[in-house]
């Protein structure tokens, strides 16, 4: 026994040493960051505007880890509102994913939340707030995970290049809540700022009047490729910057630089082009791909691309330009030392050509007609006709419809560009590793991306998040998502917590992504393995589309309880309230004959509207209508409603050119002198965007009305008209001065002629 004690005593230091050595070898390095989230004021446009900075900067600090580390991130909320932080594209435990009311409760003001998770991958990713619209205010930053030095997939000449994170974004001085409100109210102020109104006058001038009429006959709004006008485009928080050295080493001719590009914008796609020659794409969404050389690429919202560029000449600095897809703004970084070598700006979009193509694709029922074409992987860009230099038609006849564009594209490369201009598409991406999923059966889900701009509704299978059941999946099963975009906008669809394979003809080496850009009329197939328990969000990453309801939630069967969600019913209620938020619209004309007003409070489906007309002279009377209704259908052309009508008119008003007003055109007594009654009816949008309103009141009186508002005669001049069976009529003009103020004039059968101003909000 004494011998055993002696041996143990002598071996204890050795055992302790070995234990500590082994523990040290296998211990993960903990990398800690502290993020202080605080309100700030920025001057990106020369005017002060509210923003949110983290550690005093916009974009947020670049967070860098090495695969195998443990991330420990302290988020200190110094705001007066709650916040959160989502780690975009990362594989992590569900409770660390950072989606308020889904994977955690919000980080309340004055509190700190600790995110802790292992770094199980490498590549270029990013992080951003997932609370409301905070991302638009500056809460986005790069998240870089480096390969281990002994990684068997380390690529000499690529992974050892000097590296610079670059995050793209946009800025508007408008509060993002106001942007969202304006979009839901179908504002055309953004179109005015972008010079994309497509008025009747412009159509006549450019020889596209028939195209414009056909567009409206099919009940389509003006053509556009993005929703919002932004005052500035930023690259690492600047509109222009210089990159002359990396890690203290001055850039010289022949040097190569790896740029980790992230689109951290809220709703803008960006064209990337380099004045110094070809762009070599080496990774996408954090996953390595076989190098492919292109002349340019378009990066969708939330995507990342790792690109390699070269410094070709001495005493030169070459422009890398990021231009918004709508061509309204750009930012640049000049790479190298010396005289700036510029790249030509992209030409203005040919909106009426795009409108002509859309006319050929849209059916009268509002559905897209794909004409039997199986479009996928951005190989045939339906907007190609809007980019004359892409389609190689500058100075020539443009394609007039999708078939023309398809026929013309046969002479081009797979990128739908002339042979001397190569544009990246997904079919060019090939994974450097075998990306096949584990053996097993596939569960197939079919999604149609749906929605419209008229009332700004974005959905999947015509249901927003709050209207749809969660999608139940089993741990270990393989999922196949077949996604068709039946809307008129492109959508960057993002899956939390997983990478998916994009079936692009590369067989076992299909690229792995977490965000895919799906063009209108395009069908793409994605596959992923359900390998991590939790509630995972799948949504469009255009911020305002997501907040309007375009998303789904994948939920694992028999998953463990999330300890951060203690009241699941409350959390679900708060989560679903996002796409049910009400948006206010107000418009009132103050003219010499009286006051006309329109107040609307609406959300994705419901709308409460109140209209009023007040004559300045007592004989002109007073009228008001209040209605509550619900929009039906994908296109939302049907609007059944119920409400209350009050009409009071003194005798001796303006002479009615339609004759005696005592009876309407149905032979019923109009009773305009003192009418108080309930009403019920339905409004339907006719061709030419005319609203047909049929209703009956509590006295059994019928009324049928036709109206059209805001017909764009010129870029800023609008025309309104109304006629109904009560022999009421109105016609007027409005000239838009600012987003809130217009000059207006109109003639009303009850109030006569007047002129003044209209205030809109």
C-alpha cells in the first residue's frame, strides 16, 4: 500500500503535465468581441441623419476568426429600443442565430446578450441586425472565418493572397419606417428621383405610346428593377476610397489582391466591374469555387463573392466600381498607386424596352407566361433587354419580347453577353469539393414567390409568414426546394443555419450557397440536409420584402426546447406582427373651392379608408365615406368592403352638366341633401388601372363608379378623374413638387372649380 502511494505521488506531476498538455492541444481558442450598439448621427449626404453605429462605426467592425475557434460575442445594447444580431450564413446552434421572437427574445435597452458558438466553417460571411429595419440604419458588418494553416483544401496562390473585406450598402436620409410606409402606399416619389416614371409624355416622345397603353391594359404599373431610391451607395462606409497597400505592403504591378465582397444593402443589387481587367471569382457565400474569370458580375442582396484582381501597370490606380442595378448611383475603390484609371459608367436603363418585354410575358389575369421556357440560374436575364450593352444591341434593334431575347442570346456566351463580355451566372460556379448530400430519400417542397407592387405585398404561395403554417422537417432528412418566381421582381432567398446545393449542371460539384437570386419567371432547385435542430427562417433578403411577409419557417420535429424562448405563444404573436403592421397614408387638397381629403390605414391585406369633401361655401355641402375592406387574390384586384356614407348638400351649388341630380341613372332618388347610411360594395381593378366600384347602401340605393388616380402625363404631372351613377364627376391635375407637396387644381360637380396645394404623407 505504501509502495502504491509512493508511485502515485511520483506519477502525479507527470499525469498532471500530460493532462494539461492534451487539454491544451484540444482546447478551442476563445475569441471575444464586444459590440456596443448606439445611436449616432451621420452626414453621408451633407445633412444630419439618424443612424446606428457599433463601436462608433458604420459598417460594424469586421469580426475575424479561424476555423476551430469559439466565438464569444458580447452585444451591449445602448439604444432606447431592442435589438438583435444575426450571423448570416453560419452553422451554429439555433439559439445563437439571432432572430428575435424565433430563436431568442430581443436584446432589451440597457442589457447585454452573449452569443457563444463554435466556428465550424471558413469563408466570407457577414452579420446584421434582424430587428425591424435596423439593418438599413447601419447595422451590418463583415464576418470572416479563415482556414486553418493545415487545411487539406488550402489553395496556394488564392488562400495566401493579401485579403481585404469590402461591404457594399446604400443610404437614404429617410427613416426606414417611412420608406416602408411609402412603399405600401404605392408612392411614385422614388421613381421621380430615379427618373423612371415612364409617363405618357415620355412614351410619346420616345415612340412607345402603344407599349405604355398595352402595359396599363394588362393592369401593370411602370417598369422598374428596384423599389427604393437611395441618396448614396457606400463601400466600407465611403462613396470613394483608395486601396494602396495591404498589411503595410504597398501594392505593385503584378500583385494580386483578394477582395471579400459582401452585399450588405437592404434592397439594392450591385454590378461589379474592374478597370484593371478581369475579375476572378474564387468563392461564393463563403464556399470555395473553381476560379472563373469574368468581366463583371451582379451581386444580389446578402450574397458574398471572393474575387481576385490584379494590378496590371505601374503608377496606376484602377477603379473597382459597384453600381446599383437601377443605375442611379455607384461607389468605387481605387486599387493601386498612381493616376486613377476609370471605368465607363453603365448607361441608363431602357425602361420602355423592359416594359415591352414585360407586356409579352404578362397574361391578363396577372400571371407570368413563361411560354414553355425553363429559365434558371440567371442564364437568361429577363432584364437583359434593358441593358443594351449586355445584349450587344447598342445602336441596333432591341429584342422586343422574351422569344426575341432568347433567339438573340444564342449567339452569345452562357452569360447572355457578347463573346467579348463575360457576365457571371450561377451555371459557371463549380464547388471545389464534392457537395452531394448523405444517402436517403428526399422531401420535395414547391414554392412560388408571389406578390405585387400595387399594395406592396410579397409572399410565398400567396401567403405571408403570419398566414402560413411552419414547415415540419425531420433531423437527417434531405430537402429539395423547387422555387418558381411568379412575381415581377427578383428575390434573393436566404436560408438560415444551412447551406444548400444549387443544381446547376455541375453534378457532384454543384455550388454550395445560403442565398440565391431568383429572377422573375425563373425556376431553381435547391437541396439541403436537415442537420441542425431548431426553428430556421427562410426568407427574401430584400429587407422590405421580408418585412412584408415573404418567408417561411422550417421547424424540426421533436426538437429540444429553446431555453431562450420561455413564452412561445407571446413570441409567436410578436413574430407574426411584423407583416401585419399598419401603415398610414394621408392626402389633403386645400383649394379655393374647398378641401378634399383621403386617410388610409392598411397592412398586407386589410385597409381602413376615409374620404371627405368640404365646400368652403355652405351651399357646396359636405361629404364623407369611411370603408373597411380586404384585398383578395395575388394581384389584389378585388376589394370587398363595408362602411358608412354621409352626404349633405345645400341647393344652389354648381350646375350639373349631367342633368337633374334628384334621381341617379338607375332611376333611384339620390338623396344628397342629407344622406346617412351604411354601405357595402366591392372595388375591382379594370384594365388601364381603372377602379370599378359597385355598392349598395342601407336604403337599397345602388351606385356604380369609375375612377383613375395619378395618371402620369409627365414625370411630375398627374391626372385624376371620377364619374358615378349619382351624376357626380371630378377631373383634376396635380404637379408634384416634393414628396409631400404638390400644386393642384380640379373641378368637382359638387364644389365647382378650385386651385391650391395638396399635402401628401
